[in-house]
C-alpha cells in the first residue's frame, strides 16, 4: 500500500508532494519534513 502527501491550493489545485510505501499506521517524521520542503520549493517556483 502507498501513502501520498499532497497540498490543496487555491482554485482546487492539488500538488503531490511525496509518495512512499506504507509500512505502519503512523507517517514517519522524515516524510513529513520532505513534504514540507517540497511544498516550500513549489511555492518559491510558482
């Protein structure tokens, strides 16, 4: 099973931030940090 972290932006846009194989119920902290960095990068380039 896979887990996808995404952001919902204005005008109903969805940005895929990271995708990983789900091994446990809890999302690993490093995946959350990676997603936040991807979102920051996307917002800078936007």
